[in-house]
């Protein structure tokens, strides 16, 4: 054993899955990595390319380390559900819902708990809670997958927002409920960016809501997720220290150090700092979120800059890893910024595995990303995760 690092580059897909037409036929031409490479002239990621990305995408000579790709077993393409799957527990199938069909029930449930509900528009299925948070459809994920609650933290602190979120979660069976906000925005500004994306789909345009950045905080609540069967919870029950850095602090449940950072420089800086200071066996679950934000913003240049920074960081970090340590670099879905919309895309994800003791190994196409969670448990000699099959044998 030693230290194991899981580095998820959020939304870094490498081509549409065969079943994409069942979810969104328009996305069957998605390829986040290739389209960024074709669109910008400054993409420079030699480390990841030589760790298997070049083999997976361009058929280059296989690397001396281990590599492969994975399908998404969860329905659609979702960061929260993707991370639950990666951790070893494939979420149950949820139901797609739009606020136009459920807002009255949600409003009633919140009123019964003493919250003040108001509808700023008579013809929109969007309401405010205590004139501080807006409940509406999520516009950045697949249609009907998520209900959002966007708050002005100057009027509703994060702890109170989470309580609101839990009530909404108890009264809807969508794949996820997201409660998020910032002190940098205001309820008036949040309301000013409410829009209709598809007929009957009303919600806050999150990238324009001025919530991302300093002070941003978020709480994700999934549907039908077996948290106790996931690697972080198994690890905590057996005394293994698990660090959650970046978005994993928000979307993965567990115990131990948690750092809900957003800026890539801070995320990777905290990983390096924690890795250097840790003297025992430990796992580091890390998410580079800004790549996904760039996808939502339909900004391939920003996306490329995040990839370049991450790759340059890896070039310095990997040689410093200790003898028994392992790093798994992967994604959780796609988010092609050139596809013509700001939603996630259902794509295969790369898996690149390296460390001083890693052998050359093609782990093939995994049917579920839960194999990664199973592999992490296997690496530390822990009980198996709820789902997934370890690919550790032959890698070390």
C-alpha cells in the first residue's frame, strides 16, 4: 500500500457512446477532447497524451503504463451521478421532472415547514424561498434531471440553504437536487437571469448568476445512491484517511479532510501540499472543476487553458511520487464546448494509470466507472465496493 490519487478532470470526454441517441441524438457527434484540439491552437498536454490519451484517441503506440476507457453506467451524463459511480455505487434510475409539473408540491412542502414562498412571475414555474433563494429547473444538465436552488448567501446562509435543499430532495425523484449560491451575487441578480431554455423549462442561468468563484458553495443531493457501499465510506470505516479536494468535497460523501475549492491552481496546490505532508497510507480524491465550467460556458479556449495547466502540473508532480504510489487520471462524462449547447455530453472517459510500479497494461473498455472505486478498495485491501470490478491485477 501507499498513497493513491484519483484525479478527475471534470467533463473530459473522448467521444460519444454508442447509446447517445437514446439520451440526446444531437450529442452523437460529441468529442470534447478532439473538438477542443481542433478549435484552439494552444492546447499542449504531452503528459496525458503519452499516458494513453494518444493511444485511445489517435491509435498511437501504447504507453509504458496502464490505460483504458470506460462507459458511463448511470443514465445520462452527470457530475454527481458520475462520481457516485466512480466511487463504486451506480445510482438507481430516477425520473425526469420539470418544475412546471412539480412546483406546487414543492412549494407546499416548504410552506408546511414555515418558509415564505413567492412567485415573481405568474406564468413561470419558478419561486423564491424567503426572498433569498430561487427554486427552478437546472438548465446545464439533461432536461428534467435536476432541480436547482440558487441562493444569495447575504440573505440565506449556506447551512439554511441545505435545510431547504433537503426538503426539496424529500419531495422529488429527479436524479439530483443542487443547492448552491454565493455572497457575491444578489437575489435581484439571480432573478434577472431566470430564463426558459426549452419550452416549459425555467430556471436560473447558473454561469450568468455570478455565483462561481470566491464564496461559492454547493450541496448535491442524489437519488437512490448507496453511499455506504462507496470507497470513501468503506475507507472511513476501516480507518483509512481520505482527502476530498475540489468538487469531490461537495459530490462525494465521506469523512476526513475536505477542501471544496474551485480554482484549478488552488485544487492542485492543495493536493500537492496534502500529499507531501501525509506520512501514512491515504487516498486523495480530487476534481478539477474548471474544465466543466468552461464546457458549460461553451468556451474551448478556457477549457484548453485548464487542460494545459493540469498537464504541466502533472509533469512536475508525477516524478515526485513515492515508490508504491499510484495515480489514476480520468473524467466523469463529457461537456463538448463546441456542440452548440451548454449541457454535459454522454461520452466515453479516458482512464490513465501511472506510478513507479505500474506495468504496461491495456485495461480495455470498462462497462462502468465503478471499476475505479473497486480498484481503489482493492489497492488498500479493503472490502469490495457495492459495484465494480477491480482492474488492479496486472497493473502493478
